[in-house]
C-alpha cells in the first residue's frame, strides 16, 4: 500500500474478531442463515482475526469495519455504527447499506476517525 500511495484503508471484516470465542447463538445464526458449519465459521473468524492483527500492527491509516453478517438484498437498512468495544446490538445488514456507509466515509473522512467500528442493522419495527 505504501508503494502505490494508498492514504487510508477501510477494511470490511467480521464483528466477532474481538471476541474470545464464538457464541453458540452466532454459530446457530451462521448455520441457519448461511448454511455455514461450525468449522467454516470458526476458520473464517480465525482468518479475519489474523488479517486484522496485521493491519493493527502496521502504520497504516485504517478503519476496520467490523460488520454483523450480511443480507444479500438491496434494502437500505438503518445502521448502528458504534465503538468496536461494544457488543453487537443490531442484526445482519445489507451489502447495499454497507456500500452507502463506505461512500459516506470516503466523502466525509474526518467524521470517522476511529480505527475500529462495529456495524449492524437496526431491527425493523413491528407492524
């Protein structure tokens, strides 16, 4: 990144990278919504943790976007963007919503000085 002049890295990763272990509820959600086995989810999170560790140890200007699971829809979710030190408070978000947030981050860089953000979608209001 230094060689090509990248100024800032916005890296989309998994919200469980800061957890000591994956909860049973998250294994169940990964299996129910996406068909991920325990092994697939465990290996994916481990890989994401390793990547995040490399970025955190670097001198890059970065923001880790620690997202809840994705929904593969075009709906615009109301996002919860909070400190990565918190527990995830929302649910899965659409990739469309994440793309909209990233565009805002690029356009308004100074509004997002954090190195890690936890991103999830607000639950829909019951009718």
